[in-house]
């Protein structure tokens, strides 16, 4: 068991992350680091999309930087970011007391469950680009959505069996609530009394939001994005056709799917995708994802 | 008699599914118990955020023993037949008894214990429950709406022993998810062996079982909060139902809203509160306007009286309303023309083109309807052109239910003609049975054009409603048209339907209606001649005209069906609508006036008898017409005509002019009174005259007289379609 750190209320954004790490580590999760390819949500990390599939148990927690190019506001909106953090927990098979474990994590970050109003409000989750859906809830704390809670039913068009439970915490929003801050850039990134100096979220990320917003909306060359997308699309089946020690190269192929997906998001933010084309692009990414998912399940079941 | 108590305890059930689940549980339990031969004294179900509960009073402890008689083969039947029968009955031949030359088996079946039947019933209910969406969890193979955690099942105060996929039935349930007696949080388990213990235990553990009780507590709590601050609750039954499904211990908490937001339209504030946050709005009784507060229904009663909850929710609401303010400001800046541009890129339906194309059709149709309803043509076209623009606004993107309404606000903000702004606002109306019907001529023109275009479009691509499926809400559209027209708007419905059809057909690939003998015959040669200024003026070939007639007839039949439903709700007979529609009229106001007069007439003695006479006459005529009789020319009295023949002739002659006058004046009650004058002579004729005389001239004269009766009555309604 880790030290009793979880008893103290976190004092900063990074402390909140460490508290969650401690908590989920104590429950038996492996604590992973972010995946090093740009993704739009923590779910897309191979630790969730791929590991949710197949018969093997898997319990993991990690922070995933998430990029939503279209959500950039040049650092001028107090709630919206094109780069933000999700805290992701995946438990397979979901333990019977998963809801209580989740509520325990809220308590660990300092929310008193008899003072606040916590609700599980129906919200069926789906992510069409990876052919995934599940049933669950948005979790509300005093009227604010603080997490998404999902029992995965399908990923990559395949049934998830045993069922994996997924928790996604929007870290900035949760931190703003816990610390009573109205502007994300005012969040204490580290301890306000840190001896080496205190930084806010804005000190760390404001300039990044400004530059990336400009690049997302005006900077990227659409023709280049399109070509890169098509390159990735072409490479995925080729990569899957290669194998090492009798196993098709699913993991590198899946990284390429992620890249294609991010390139699509960039094209979308640039306004380069007509309404009518959108569905077809999403379908193309989903098909690639399905190829990877099937190959992965085959390997998992053979092992 | 013993009682059965069942509770299926799960993780949070979506609020919108709870009421249906309670009904399904009740139905399934009733069916299973009835199939086992039980007739319980009382059966009740409850549904809430985490539990479905069933209580059945007055079940016996076992089924009654039953005696069954089975009829076997005849005495002397082939041995195979006997063997088969014995196998089926599970008996040997010496156990059979001979009766009237047939072998009979008398089997006594011992009734099974109720607990066995209950165990089977619960398993069947769980495995077959019709959740709108269900899921699996962990390694279980079970499906439920969310993970099923516990089964409490007691009969006659004893646990019914069974297990389903590892979940064992017991006598334990648990209380509120957070609230408990003493320190800490979390559901406390407790034991219940019957319903009284169960209901009492739940209350002690902060759970209100009955949704009606939860709703009552919410309303009462809201009103108490309002009273203390001299506020008034904005009641919202849909929201009440929903929040009662989100809390086991519903606790209203009043929070404050920044009054600066009150300059937003009230509907925007209320919609944001309701759809995003599930809050009730409150009014200031002095002004009738919204007050800067809200009420949220919390699931916990917190030690600080809800202060933290109120503050947290207030913050969320502020950020929601800031978004709404942002949308408003942006929308006012952008305005109508760029939105209309955007509608070019919005698909209305794959087969019916873009929203911009739809707007063009509505503009044309509104312009054509305008003169018929007393609206200015240019204004009607302009209102129709702008009516759909707000679909591209940010606010409507966020709150689709504010379509139209926002367009109206934005039109006023842009300084447009208030009549046009109102027409934009009201053109979707009436939406539901309680929604107001537009009456301003301009609004009527656009509202009719909008709905008729929808109906014609979807009929043209063969997307008519079937059974309970009506994905494009065409029934509601037709009903909307009917309600608007019945405020006294007189238009021949065929004309706009025909032109809308031609216009849809010109722009899109539509089905070709196959002309059949239509239920409703359109009165006029429609379309073309009516709108000489339209792009469809000129000659049409007969095939196209026949298809158009058929298309319009199908649409009118659809209207007739909706009208029947409307009139049936008012207690009118549906066959009267058929009888009147069969005349080929397409003016709903006149049709309803006829139906009402007819309804009144058929309730009188004269009416009933005349209808009976009509039926006799028309049966005779039908039989003769089948044999080839053609009644050409007027009926002429023969010199030797009998007294009843003369009397009927006189009556028919006398009724002709007044009947025509009454119909022309659309005084249908008077027309019915004229017909009533025929009753006596018709009865006397049918009773006293032998129609099928051997003398051909006599027969012909008498048949023609009956035909004249049929024709006279036929001007008022097609009496052959009226049931006896």
C-alpha cells in the first residue's frame, strides 16, 4: 500500500494527478505514461482501445494529453483548450464494485460525498472513428460533469468480452472545481507554496494554446495534411501484412491509424472537410481501426 | 394469504426508462402468474433510480391440484395409435378407462409449490426484460440495463431459493448510495422479509420507493423554497418526471443566478436550465418574468443545508448562460443572410435536397397560399425565405427546440417587420396538442406552406408513416394543418398539395403514383389551371394528370384519416367523415360542418329511418344495376302510378330547390331538414310499392324514382359509407 497521501486534499493540478495515480495504483492498476502519438481522447491510447479487446485481464491508469484542434480559442476562453489532459482508467473485467472504487477516487481528491451532490446521469458513449460504444453515465458533481463512466460493449466493431469499464476524468475541469478557479489558466500547476517557485497552468500552457490555435486554424497546409492522411491510410494494411515472430505488426499499424485520425481532425479544424465528406472520412478511419482490432484479438486469443 | 416481494437492485437506471420498466415488470408478472393459474388479489410495481420492485398480495403457497382428462384412441384403433397416446400421457393401458367407445386417461396433477413458480418467473423476467438498451458487464452473460447487483425475493416471509448467473436471491437490499445513519457514506444493507419491512427500511435508509411520492416531495419542497422567498415555481411536468428518476432522496435546493443574465430571452434561460442542468426556473409573481434563481433537485440532504451544492450549481449555470450569451451576441452579429447561405450545405433529406432548396419550395408555396388566407404575398414570401435561417444560428445549434422562436427574436433584433418576425416565430406551430394555433394571416400562410411541403415531400419519396413509425412526424404535420384550417381558414386543400407535388417532382426523383380507384376522388382538374402564374401553368398530358390526381388523393386520404382521429376525440363517428370526404370536397371547414350536421341528423328518428330507407333503396338498385339496368333519364310517373309513387315524386320535386339552396348557403342543418321531409314518402314507397314489376315500364319508372332519392341524398353525403 502506498503512503497515506490520499488522505490530504491535493493543492495543485499536478498534485491532483499524483493523488489519482496513488489511488488507482493502490487498487492494483498499472500506472502508464501517455501514448506518444497525438490523440483526441484518452480512450484512443492503445492501452484502452486494444487492451479492452481480447480475453486477458487488464487494469491500467494514465494521463493522456488530448488534442482537439477545433476547440482552440487562442488562450482567450477560460474553459476551452485545444490541448488538455484526460485521466483515464480501464478495468477489465470491470470489478463488481467499480462504482464504489470510482467514488473513492473522488473522495481521495477532496470531494466530500455527503456534502456534494454526485449523480450518475444516463449517457451512452460512442466513438464512431474507432467503432466503439458502451453504456454508462456522465457523472455530475453539483451539476457539473466531472467524469464519463462507460461499460465498453464494442470496440473496433468487435464485442468486448469480458466487459471493460472505462473512467475518463477531464482533469482541467475537475481541478477548476476542486480548487474553485474560474479560469483554467489560473489553476495552480504546482503547489502555491512551492519553495522553488509557483507556476499556474497559464504559465505552462498559454503560449502553446496561442501558437497551436493559429496553426490549427490557419497554419497547416491542407494539401500536405491530405497527402499525409492518404499515406497513413495506405500504410496501415501494408504494416499489418508484415509480421515478426509470426505476429502481424498491429501496434505500429494502430499508431498509423491514430496519426490518420489526428490528421483528419486537423483538416476538419482548417475547414477543409465538407459536411458530406465527413462521414466518409470517419468511415475510412473506422475501417482501418477495425483491421487492427481484428488482428489484435486474433493475437490475444492465440496467446 | 401470502405475499411475494421482489426487488431487482442495479446500478443507476436511466430516468427515461423507469416508468416503462415498471409497466413491463407488472405486465410480465401478471402474465407469468396467470399462466401458472394464479389470480393475485393485488399486484403493484415500483421503479426508481436503482431498483425495480414488485409486490404481489394473495398468492397461495402452491398451485391447486389439477385433474386432466385426455381423450385417447377409439377402442379397436391400430396399436400404433395406442402406443403413441400412452407415451404422451406417460401411462400404461391398464390405467385407461373406456368411455363411449373411446379410451380415456384421467391424470391427476399435483400443484407445484409457488416458490418454484416464482423462481422460474423471476428468471424469465430478468432474461426476457424488454429494456430499450441493455448491456453485459464483467464476465457475466446476463443482460440488464446496467449491472444487476442484488435480487431480493421473499415469499411468505421466506427467501425463495434460486440464483441467476451467480446472483443469489436473498432477503437483503441496501439504502441510499451516499446517505446513511452515522458517519461516512455508502449504501447500508438491511433485511426485509415483507413489503412493510421493505418500505419502512427504505425510508430509514433515505430511499423514497414510489415515484409519485418522490414527485410530491419535489413539488412540495420547491413550493416551500419559493414561498419563503416570495417566488413562484415554473412548473414543468416532463422535468419533474425526469428528476424524480434521478434521485432516491430528492431534495430541492435553491440557488442564485447572476441577474445580469435576465436580459437573455426567458425561453433561452429556461431551456438551458432544463436541458443541460435539469433545473426548475422560478418566476417573480409581481412581474411574471423569470427571477434570478433556480432550483436543482439534489439526491442528498447535506449537513450545510445545500450551500455547497447551490454554489457549485450556480457556477455551472453561469458558465452555461455565458455560452448562451455568447451565442446570442454572435448570432445577432452574423444575421440572416449568412445563415441562408449556410443552408445550402445542410441536407434536409438525401432524396429531397438541401434545406436551401426546401426554403425555395416553401417560399413559392407560401406566396400561393397567401392570397387565399388574406396575407400579403410579398411579405409571406419574405417570411418564408427567412423562416428556416435560424437553423444555422449557434443558439439553435445548441438548443434545437428553440428553432423558430430564436428566428423571431433575431428578426426583431434586426429591425424586421414585426409581422414577419411573428410569422418566423410561429411557423412551426402547432407542435403538440397543447400548442397554440397561429391565426395571424401571414403566420398561417407560412405555417401551412411549411407543413404541406413536408407532407408532400415525404409522400413523394414514399416515406409515409406506417403503424407506430412516423419518423418525420407527418401525422403531427397533418394534424397541424387541420387545426389551423379549422380555425376558419377556407382553402381548397387539393390546390396547394398539387402544386407542391409538381414542384417536388420537378426538382427531385420521386415515385410515380399508380392511379387506382381512389378512396377519395378529387373534385377538380387540379393544379395547373389554378396557379396561372406558376412555373407549372399550361397543358399537362393525361398520364401526368392522372398521377397527380392519385398523389393528391393519397394525401387527402391521409388528411381524412387524421381528421377522423380528431373528430373521434370529439365523439363523432369515423364513417361520417368517409361519407362526407367521398363527395370529393377538399375544404376541411365545409367538411366538418357537413359531418356535424350529419351527426346531428342521424341522431334523430327521421335520420335513422331515412338511412334505413336509403340502404333498402340502394340495395335494390345495386342488384338491378348488376343485372344491367341503366337508369337513363328522369323518372316519369306512369298514368296508373300508385299513391305512394305520386307522393314520393311530389316530395322529391318539392325538396329539390330548397335542398340546393341550403347546400349553396352551406347551411347543412337546413339541408338535413329538407331530407327529413323525404322520410315518410320513402318509407311508404318501399312498404307499398312492388318495384320489380313484370311490366317493364313500371319497373323502370320505380327504379328511377329510387335512383332520384339516392341522388338527392348523395348531394349531402355518401350514405352508403355510413354504418347502420
